[in-house]
């Protein structure tokens, strides 16, 4: 399938991205990705209590529960049986070349389902000189503008395949957990 | 349905990054974060002056991951450029583009190399282009070239690259603000030539202080001047080029190389070019008459920072 415009890829991907709130608080909203049937992926720092609600793109609010949470890797797996959302396609970020187009979907600053586009830089350890490198975690690193509310949302290639889960911004650089790390974690659920 | 797809554009950008990325190195001349350098000519790497924090023991990381020793050939604070020598044949030479062909809206990339992995890429569009300007560090830049892209840590000294992989200049972190500022190919070429010739950029020196003045319209018409203003000489450095040429306090410079001159920046621009040791032809108003004065331009005395 050939994608002609970013809007097409973004439109498809947005159908698989929900808003998620943790516990009773309606603030601190993040994004969650329909990864497999009934299973959503988000950032661990977005879901701080076991009970969550997701708001689907078609406007339903559905309860769910956190089934796995890795604070170190900043990924959480959430079971939402009633969400009925199409699941994403994923791709290994290691197949991308520096300069390839990527885009993020999320809710930065409360703007629902916002798309921001940019380019892929690298997947792997962070460059020396940037702090946060002590843990030697692998990150997808991209030149994409993210904001609070992008956390847990997808970073995708030009075809809309998810290569990472947006986690944070470091020195302006977008950092996402590689999709391959998420799949490893899902294998244990 | 056209064949142009988003994936095609994505691949073109990645190709451009790969091609230009083959000619850039990581420069290790400061603590912690390296900066980037462009292999401008065989054995010659250009980076930004602001990222050179030590002049000895500089190394570069090549695209193949190997390390090579580099020596500082020269640096110019005014244009924020520095030139390093590395062993010849270490990597391909950058393919240079013509910055005059860039227009606002063109897609561009900024590239960096931060270690032994692939090139780092930042993406945006050309925001503004324009004529020659003088940057706050004092250097004369041949054209304005600003882009809407992020100069991340370590991207200083890296190239601005078009969608076909051509290099249009060197990105300066120090000169960048809301927009990324690129020192264009013409200026890099000029500074590289001068730094390789003598290790520093010589700036022209007149040896006179002056300020702008206005004439009455009648006086301007009577003298047949192209404008109604000039630069009045307030002091003259004894033994300097202006003194040697016979300029006097009170002379009003109104012409430079047969063009009207009434703006100090116009004169500074002329002196920042390749003029040391050459004659500039001035027209000055002295005692109510227009007098020609040829000045052999000297080299501005250098004060070490």
C-alpha cells in the first residue's frame, strides 16, 4: 500500500490511539496505543494507579487495568477488554535510516490527537554528554516536537507503522521506547 | 495517481543524509559533548570556532568509526569558523551546493556526528534568505541563510544539507537564535582560504575614525554627489594607511570606488573583504572641492583575546 500523504497515515494511526487517565484524577492525561486485541501500551509514568480509563477515538470511556508496569523502561501494559479499537502495525526502528520521516500522535498540552512530524535520528544508547545515559537503555531518538500529553503515544514511520512509544524529551530530542522492547515485554504478559 | 509517495520522500531524505553524512566527522575539542565538522577539502575539516575549547590534542571520529588526529590550522571568531587538518584521504569530500539556489520553503536537513554511530539528522525548511550581513561576533557573512530547524547539542559545525544531499554551509549554534543560522559556502570558502594561508583572517584597516554627516542639498548638488551625506574624519592614526595616503582630519569621505558612500557599514563591509595590501579609491570633500585619495589598505592590528 502506498501512502501519498502524511494525513492518510496519521488518520489510520489515530484510530488506534486513545486518551488514558489513571485513577480518579482527570489531569495528567497521556496517550495509549491499541497494540494487540484488548491490550494497550502506554508509558509507566502515565499510569500511576492500577485502575485506568481510556477514551476511545469514537468518544467512549472504557475502564481498564494495568497488567504490567516497568518503571525503569517506562512502559506499562493495560488490559481494556471493551475498547474495540483497531490495533497498530509495528516496525523495528533499526530498519530506519537517519533522515527518514517519522511522526508522533498524542495529546500535547491537551490538544487531542495532535500529529507532529520530523525525522528519525538513531536507535540505541544516547550520545555521550547527554545525561540519563547511565542506565544504558536503548531509545529511539528523533527530531520531532513532543509535549506533555504525548507520553504513551506512538512514534511511527512514514507508512504509519509504530516504531516506538513516546516517553520524554531530552535537550529537545524526542525519546521513545523501541517497539521491539515493547514486544519483548508483551511476550512476558 | 503520481508515483510520488511519502515513502519516496522519506527515502530521498535518508539518501541525502547518507550522502552528506559520509563527509562529516565528530570533532573532540571540548569536554563531554563533541561537535561536528565537515570535510571541506581533502584533509581539511571545517567546524565552528565556538566549539573548539582546546587547541591541542584534538581528535575526530570518522564515519567508519575510526579516530584520527587533527591539528588546528586556524580559527576566526568573527565568522565563528575554525579549520582543522586531518590525514588526507580519510573520508569523501563534501559535495557543495550553491546557497543562492535556496529559497524559503525548501526542505533542508542539519547533520551531526556525535560518535561512532550514523549521522544525526534534524529536519526543517529554509525560513529566510538575504544579502550580506554582519553578525554579532563581528564577521562579515556573504548571505543570510536561516532555517526552521533545531540545532541540537553537538550539531554546531555541521552542514546544512538540501534534499539532494548538497552542503550549503556550516550551522553555527552560537549565531543561531529562534532560527538556525548557517554560514554559507561563499563565506566558508573565503575564511578557509585565509586561515590556510596565514592562520587567521586579516581584516582591512584604514586607521581613521569617522562619523556620518549630512550636507545641504545645495552643497551636494554643487559637488555633483550621488547622495547628500558622507563620513567625516574625526581622528587619524599616525603612520596608519589613511595618514600615509594624506587624509586629513575634517575630510569628508563621500565616494568609495566611484560609488557614493555615506554609511559606516558600507565601509566596514569593504574593509572585511580581501583588500589588505590593495588600494581603495576614495573621494573626499576638502575645502569645498571633491578630491581623489587612494589608500593602500593595511591590516587591522590584532589583539589577542
